[in-house]
């Protein structure tokens, strides 16, 4: 179809883009004038002061994304290791001057399909960048285009578009809709005969791996931490093509208890370390040196946050390890101060929410007088010092708000959690405002303003910042024979790609003997961290309206 008035359309499009670019500035000025009329608290505990950090990283991205921006961000940040369609191919269809209505369809045979795929890509990028309204519009455009291609289920590009929309709906919290889109994408492979399945291209294999992996960890279990551990062997297999030893698979299927929680942690960390190395190897194929620097920082942050979340989940379920539970929860909170945090994927949401729940329970104990505030703990500077848990809870609230601006799933699953935190912080701010002895408060309270420049620097989660698993396995007992050295771990990981993959993984995990909790007085404590009632508050879906199963986290209170 040809459009003779194409020049007029271009002029209208340019004027529309100029209007869109100017609108945010006008809105911002109006908001500022309103704020000037109503005085607000400068306290970092005030929920109204919570916003995304204005860091050097976020400021690099323009307010209005061009098509080139969208494609660049998608291939550097979103699709990561599952590349369905090569970047030059998409650029040819979307950015090339030949991509116009005046060009015959024979020159660009997949023009409609690629435009649909681009709309799905745009929705994912705008979602990750916090452009909620725009992302919804882009997703609708993709759906409208797919409605005209609905019968082309044997078209690979159409299947990729469905997969992207399924991913988008995971972040939006529309569980059933995400399953529907993934089902349509999977039908592409179900329609192939045996000979076609044996001759899949690398891009088809990438889509197949992605669909299998995301099906395991997505909406069915709401990205749950326990389910993530349970399904790790499946994710490992479908991602890498290798099978874990049956001994390890069986271990991950057991219920977590005080007697096996260290085995759980060791297995999880080894699998996660290998997957991280595997993904990094894939990333180097499509990224230059500078891009890999950014990739490593973001990847290390994400891996560290996920590992700390898994540690909290395992140790809390076991009912022991008070100090490590608090330390790992604090590390999650401190990770949210990184400039890379706003761009992390949807998978981090339950881990951030878990840390917020832990800190919420601590604050409740402080309020009812069963615990003192400002007890010593891990500080942002990775030292030991007094911790103001009201300040920590404010940071948790802030991190959830940042994620909620990108993923509506946060509001859907954790809306009541946000409301309760906001209420507690509001009471705290009101109490501070009513207290005339501000000098006394300043001398007794250690708080770090959320906008402090030191907190906006990237959080390093390498081996020096994030303790290796040897910290959990006996280094506190000063027994050098127990922990596995970092060099030994590295050599073990290097050997994973060998023909003896299963045996090397199994040997590396069982190499160090594990002490029972009763033998590790420095690590475990006779009294559980929370009572059963506390745990009900932390994990109950009736309390916070999400999908976690309370029974999975029942404490053994003795």
C-alpha cells in the first residue's frame, strides 16, 4: 500500500515528537510550583520523598527514545543471552530508508512481522526504563498487529513477538495473559515435524531455551524463591544443555531443614556461579570491551542480589542463622542504592520484597519494645556499625517504588506490603516532626539521606564485597580445611565445560565436609530469628496479597 502524502505525515510526526519532548518539562514545572506551596519533610524516612535516583547512568538515557535507542537498549540490556533475531536484521527492517510503504513487499518479505516484533521490543524496553504509559501503548500496538497475523503460527518472527509479549506481561502481573502468549509462542515448535525439529537454527534454539526456562520460573510460582531453588536443575539443563548429577538434583528437591541448609546453600551458589560464567561467555560474543564493563557491573549486582535473597530464603526456612539473615537482607537493601538497580530484571522483585518483609518485622519489634534500634550490623561501607532500621525500611520502600514504576507486578503482588511500610514510615516522620529536641535526635540516630552521593555509586558485589560460600561453611570456625578457596572454585568452574562435567560439579560440591548446626555455634543460634507468628506476617499471602505459600516457610520453633 502506498501513501502519496508521506511528507505531510512526516511533518505531523515531527511536530508530535517535539510536543512530546516539551510536555515533561511543563509537567515538571507545575509539580514544582505545587510543591513550593506545600512544605514537605526532608527526612529520608518520608514516603513522599521516595523517588528513583538521578544518577549518572539513568541520566545517560534520553527522555524520548528513538528507534535506534530502543534497538540498542534491547540488545544490550533486555534480550541478553537469548537472541531470537540478529540486531542487523532488525535494524534493516526498522531503521533502513528502504523500510517505507513505497518499497515492494518482495524486497522486505517480513515487513509486517518485523514491525510487530519491534513493537513488542519497544514495550519491553519502555517497561524496563520506567515508561509505563508508553509501554502499554507499545504492547497494544504489538497486540493489534498480531491480531492480523494470528493464523501465522508457523512464522518464527510471530512466535518471537508472542514470547516478548509474554515476558512483558510477567512484569505487568497479568499472569493468565502471559501464559497465553507463551503458549502461542510454543505452538510454533509443536507444529514442526520431527525432521524440522532436528534442524533447528541457532535462533530457534535460543527461543526454545528461553520459553522452556521462563516457563519454569515465571508466573506459575510467581518467581518464588523456594521454587527457584527447586527448579534450578531444570533451568541449568535447558540453558546450558548439560545435566546436573542426580545426587545434586535430588538434594534440591528435599525440604530445607537445619541439617541440610548448608548443603542447599553450597549447591545453589555453585550452580549460580556456573550459570553466571556461562552467560558471561555468551555475552562476550556480542559485546565489546566497554560494553562488557557495564555488563559485568550489572550482572554482578543482579547475581549478588539473587544469591542474598536465596540465602535469606533458605536460612529463614531452616529457622537459624540470625546474623546471616540480617546481613544478607541488608546487602539486598544496599544493592538497591546502585545506579544499575533500576534496570534489573523482574526476577529480582521477590528478593527485594523478602528483604523488605524481614526489615518490616524488625521495625515492628522495635516499635513494640522487644528489640532496640541502632544495634550493630553490616553498614553500606561493608563495615560494622549501628543500623537504623527505619532508614533501612525507607530504602526498601524506595526500591519497591522504583521497581513498581517499571513492573506493575509489584503493586499487584506486594501492594499491601507497600501500604504497611508507608504507614509505619509516615508515623515515624510525624513523630520526628512533633519532637522539638532535634539535636538529641541527631546525636542518637544514624541515618543516611537517600539522595546522598555515596549511596548512588555502583555497589560492588564481587568476592570482596559478597562473602564467598566458604564464609558459610566454616571460616568463622577458623578451620582452613573446610572452605574451598577462591582459586579452587575458579579452577572447578573452568572444568565445567569438560567431558567430566557432572563429576566435576559433584566433586566440587561434596569436597568440603559439612558440620551439623549443633557443631557450628558461631553460625547458628539456639533461638530462631523469628517466632512462628512473625513468620506468618512475613510470608502470609493473606497479609500481603501475593502468591507465596506460607507452609513452605514454617519455622521449627522449639
